[in-house]
C-alpha cells in the first residue's frame, strides 16, 4: 500500500505542477507562439499523468492523457493556441483536483471538456491559418490503415538511470499494443553482462489507430531506439523471440530476466520492489532544496521564540550580577539567538509568486466575464513574505483586484472614447521597504471622483454636508462599512461589503492600507505589511505596575502629558500636537487599572490608517523584541488586545491592538460623555 | 474533551476511571487524570483588562501564555483563604473543539484515585444551583461527595460568553 507520506508528496507536487500549468497556460495566452511555453505545459501534463499513474490514480492518468494528447497537436504544430484553447485547457485543469479526490463526474463535464478541446484543436489546423509556415511542420501523422510492428530497445545505461521497461510496456499495452515479444539476441554471455545496461529488445504489434506521435510520447523521457515497421510481417520474425506471458502476476526481478528473458505487463499501481528506484523526476534542481512540513517550521519558530525570551532574561540577570564572564557569555548568546532568529524567519519566507499564479487566473477570468481586455503585470514576484502572512493576504488581494477590474477599469468603448489604449493594465508590485513589504495594486482605469465620493458619503450620512475633507480622507471613505459608489450591484462587487473587511484584515495583520487615485487616470491601493507575524519590535509601557506592549510600527511619537490635562477637565481629552488636536485615551481608565496617576505621565501617539490618538501611560520602559503569543479562546473576544508576550523576567505583557485602541479613542473624542466601559 | 470525558464515563469496556481529586473551598472535585498536564506552585499572573470574571488573568507556563480559569466562579464555589497548599493545575482541554491549554487554581490538590464506573452517580435533579450541564456526575468519596465537572462544557460555554464582550 502507498504510505501517507508518499501520498502527501504526490499532493504537494501536484499542487506545484498545477500552479506551473496555470502559469504556463496563462503565459501562453499572451505568447501563443512560444514553443518553450508549449513544451512546459506539455511537460507538466506529462508529469501529472506519470505521477497519477504511479500513485494509482488511474482515472486521473487517463484524463490527463487525453488532455496531453490534445496538447500534443499544438506541440507538433498541427494546431495553434487560441484563447478558446486556453479557456478549455484551464477548465480541464480544474477537473484534476476532483479526479484526485475521486469526485464522480455525473454530468459528463469532463468528457465534454475533452471533446470540446479536441474539436477546437482539430478545426484549427494550420491550413486554415495562412500565415503559418507549413514548411516547418512535420508531416501530419498519417493514419495507418493496418496494424504495424513496433521494435524498440533501450540505449545507454538504462537501469542506472532508473528506467523501467515494464512501465514502457504497460504504457504501450495501454495504447492497445499486443503480441509483445522480447528479443534476446542482444544478450551477451554472463561474464560480459553489464547490469546497468538493458540488453533486451522488444517488439509488439500496434493497432492502426496509434500514430507515430503516440509512440513518440511513450518514449519521450527514455533513451531508446524505436522503429515502426509498416508491414507487420517484416523482418521482426528473423530474431529469436520469446513470447511474453500475459499474466501480470508473473513477477520477475531484473536480474532473473537475464536467465529467463520474460516480459511482464505490470499494472501501473504495483509497487516496485526488485527494480531499481525511479530516477529523480524531470523537475531538476531539487538537490538544493528540502521539502519541510510547515508545522515543523512552526515548531522551530516557537522554540526560537522561547530562546529569545530566555535570552532576554539571561541578559537581565547577567547585567544585574555585574559578573563580566557571565555578561560576556550572555552577550554571545544574544548574538547567536539573533542569528538563529533571523535564519528561522528567513526559512518561513515564501515568495509572492505562490500567490500570484492564482491572481493571474482570477484576473483573466474576471476580465473575460466583464468583457474587458486587461493585461495583468506582476513586478517583484520573488519578494518574500512570512508564509502565514501570504496565506492571509490572498483574500484581501483578491478583493482589491476584483474591485479594480469591476469598478476601476472602464469598458473598451469608454476607454476608446477617453483616448486610452483598449487594453487596460493592472499591475501588482511587491517590494521590500525596510522591515515592511509594500504590495501595490495599480490600475489605469477611471479613477475615483472625490466629489462623487463626497456626495455619496453625505447622502449616506457618513459626513456632514459642510465637512472639510482632504482628497486622501475622501478616498479613505471607501473603507467605511457599507460604503459603495457602484451604481449597480454586480455579481462581483459593489455591495459595499468588502473594503472595510479588507482594511480590518490588513490591520489585523499589523499592516496598513492606503488608497490613492487620480480621476480619469487610475487608482493605486498600497498595502504595507510587516515582514513577519512571529516577532515584532515593541514599545513597553507601564500603567499602575502593569506592563503593556505597543507595536513599534504604529508608534509615532512620545510626548509628556501637560500638567493641565492630568485630570479629565472640561476642555476634554484632547492634546495639541503642533497645532493638531489629537484625542487621547487614559489607559488607566480604559483598562480600570485603579490607583492614582503619578506626577509625570507620558502620551504615546499611535496611528492607524490616517487617524492618530494619544495613549496616556505612567511610564515608558523601552523597546523590546516581542515574540507574539496568541490569546486563548477564553480571551479572543477582547478587541483591544491582540496578543501577549513573555518578558525577560518571565511575566506576561499584553500587546495592545492599535486599530481598536484608535477606534476607542476616536469614539471617545467625538462623544466625550460616553462611558468607555462598554 | 467533553466527548472524551463522556465516552470515558459511558464506555463500558473500561471499568475503572483514573481521577485526580482537588478541593475548591470545602468542595471536593475530581478531574480525569489524562487531561491534567501538570501541577505547579502558583505563578505570577497578569491581569487581562476587560476580561470576564471567569478568566481574569493569564500566566506564563513554560513559555506559553495560558489563561487562568476560575473554576470556583464557574461553579459558584467559595474559595478557601490563601494558603501554601494552593496549587495551579495545567489542563489540556478542548474549547469549542479546539485543543487548548488552560490553568485552574485549586485550594488543594489531593491524590490520584481509581474509581469504578459503577460508583459514579448521575447528578440529582435537586441540585438546582448548578448550570445543568456543568457536571458529569458525582461519587461518594471518603470525605463526602466528589463532583465531576464537565470541563469541556464549562470552558466552551464561558469562552462563548467572553467572546460576546465588547471592550
């Protein structure tokens, strides 16, 4: 039986192959003539088929075989890539996961797709394409009228390369070949026998329906000499041949094949035992990387997190001890821990590419549905982010892209009227900027009209008719819950749910989102994400002996609380920061810390989006490396706390959720008498 | 956990249950030994502002931040005055089906006992002070009745309540 590990490996590899297939098909749509891309698609299909057969997914293998056969017409130049071909190929690709899971195809969709695909390809012969260069094309495989004789032998050190004649025979049998015979004339005497070489040759009869190309495909990845002899009765008979037993039970190891050259037809799912292992798959370069389950990386990250905490504790103890030897050792540990931490975080980094494949697909489908011509450009595919972050970014980015395509990009007619190229451009850029990653989605669509936004916001009661808002603030309105300017609600977007969810998700990941737009020219949405979710830089503060951590990325500045604001007075809790009124929140009151405030208090100014609030604390302790621990299910309802961390002395400090604190402070600023204790 | 405890009580192939007994105030309780991860001396705690009365604090248990759940509050028991016999018990339970680590405080942890399944009695209907599904049953120990709290049920119910809070 196939072990779970192997199945997992198959699944992992399948996912990669499907991604690669997606990429290949979509790129091919852009460059339909690119032979390299066609080959890549073909290779991916072939590997999927091979893997499927090896792991016993017979149905998958059969399906992909037909898919692949259709594509072979393109590869050999008998058919051309058209958007319709790509569309059908993508549909066929989507059937593959279902085939692996064993989902039945009740409506006959699968065979329908294949039929449509081969129909499209067969009508699309070069003859109808006058610009095709027929000279370069190999003669189309003429259908033979009668069965032919195929003779073949493996060349080179076949067994050393892990080639499996049994699988070849099985594949040929799958094509309908019969009457297999082994040719033992090539066998040397025992002392001359080279175990890595396959000295046997075979002949078989192939039916008329099998083309030369079908046979070529069987031998695609094999060093073999093969020949098809039209007349079945030709020279084949001159060699002494041994008839192959038909029974698949007849298992003979390779070594024994020398003494008794018996050929067996091995069903593809039989586990090979006496055979040499299959050589490394055709996907090269695997020597440099190791596949590691994600949970092992998580465990490593946890251990490193604890190490960072213990290291902080050790440093504190060493400093207090004033023992120079201990301090030197602690310093060394600090350095090593930092190195280990960085190395571990790097290991968790995955390139944006893993996401982008999905997006290409999405953009092309949505654009088709909307009947808009869109070219999707990706810059910085290799930019790396923490894997957890990548997973969580997918949904927000999908939403932004959909919005862009649906609302941002005009119809072809509109674009023509405004003098823009009919094909719109949507560009996704990812780049590192310090400890952040910037992900930007830019379109050259109609942009947003600040006046229209204002009118909509006024009519929805979000802002007062005479409110003075900057363009930035007006654009920010689209992140408000329930705000949508789309005149009609379409299947894709326009319900006004979404952008607020997008912002919440992004802020939940300690990132921020900005939107910028020039009316008539286009819109840019920028996401700023932290590089990692596991360890952040924090500002440790103290209120009534309790310590809290604020993420450094949201801290803007620290000011002293003016003496006249020590107790909440009539003037309200506002602070004048260089001419700007900033509402502030007394953490002591908000968190019911009790006690009396000390003589000097500090205000930490934090930002979320374009809103700033002050957080009044007793004391600033300093910055620290914070290993983030999630709060348990018993505390998930607390919106103002996003997690916890363990300090050098082993105690727990809570991490404050700045967006929610800001919301709390803003609410308090607007409605001064409203109690905070909800 | 809930399902596990329930099956522990119902699965007739296992005739005896291994329980750990503890006191909260004057009341003896027993929890299945296999949910108990360890018993520790009290550790410093950190208050969680805005958290409900059931889990006001968190603490650091071997590098993890774990909530300190107040079983006495959940079950309406009165705690004994502070003493050096007080212990914390680290439990692995499922809260809403998610495996979680929770710490409870016991005024005293007693011993590991083996109880025959047949000795466990259903909760009398007259014990109206209890939320009905917080108890799995009880048995008659040497010093009076010992209650078997349904930890999974208690934690799941109170987790749902705490999620409803707004601060």
